[in-house]
């Protein structure tokens, strides 16, 4: 129990730290020149790559139906709520998840890129509600809510 507490405390402290700037005057580095224009945060395609715009007439991706099994690990512990990040969905929606221990919880499924066979990440609240150990992988079944 102490080990889990110290591990989570260490993760929390490290997450709050900002990266050290090697060019700062504190480390006898040179200050970086200020950019003359605001930088565009959007990634630009490589030269020669065709880019298609999203078609607004296309229907939205279908919501999750049926059931699926995925392997889940602990997600970002600083994000509150009952959620699971998974490549099984294309848009946020509610779902019931069930473990092999027959514990259940209703969570919000959040889409992440990747193959449907890829793993998922559960919030710390969802893992606690399901009685899952925070340091292990868990196989969960995802079912439509309602």
C-alpha cells in the first residue's frame, strides 16, 4: 500500500514539473530569440502528399454497438471522471464495462487513434469502482449503456 502511495505521489510531483530549459540564463545558456510571428500549431503535410478535406455531408461515425473485449491499463490520473480512452469508438459515448470479477461501471468512452485491437486506458476512478489493481493490466468487456 505504501509503495502505491509513493509511486502515485512521485508521478503527481513529476507531472507538475516543467521541463528544464537548457538555453536559460540560469544554466549559462543563451536566451532563445523571440519568434517574430506566432507559430502555427497545426502540422503541415510533407511536400507531395495530397490532403483531402473532411466532407461535411458524410454521416458521423457510428456509435459503439454490440460488445467487445479490450485490455485496459491506468490512464492519466490527473484527469477526473469515470472514463475509458479506447480505439473502439469514434466519438464520446456512454458504455457499461464489466470485468472478469463481474464488477461493472458505466463510463464515458473517449476515442483515441489506433487499431481496434489496441489497448485502452481507464481513469483512476473507474479502476477503483471496478476494484481493479492500479498497477496491473485488466481485461474488460465493453457493452452499450442502457
